[in-house]
C-alpha cells in the first residue's frame, strides 16, 4: 500500500496558492485550481505526482482522509496502470 500526504500551501509574495504531494522521497507541487473544490485539488496533486514520476498507481480506487492540515491518500499495492 502507498501513502501519499498532501498539503495546501498558502500564497506568498512570489507564488500563488499551491498543493504539495509527498510519497517517501518523491514530491510535486502544483498550482491551486480555483475552479475546483479542496478535495479535487489534493487529488490532482496525487495524480500529478504519479505522472511526474511515471508511477503505475491505480488512482481510480484511492482512499483518503484529512487530519491536522494534511490529506492522506492510500493506494493499494496492485500494479494497474491508469
């Protein structure tokens, strides 16, 4: 099972709002999409992490939860490509 942690990053003087996804030593940061709600933005960060690193994760059946400012996504260990 894979666990991916995502976090909302507030805008700064140099960057707009973003979402960062982390799985072990892998990470990606994407801009916040204001046309989406909160959960779809965090889900998009997980998919961006998968795409950036060429991972074969089945993101169609992810589970997720929220705690202390982070989203946590779980993905089964199957090797299905999406």
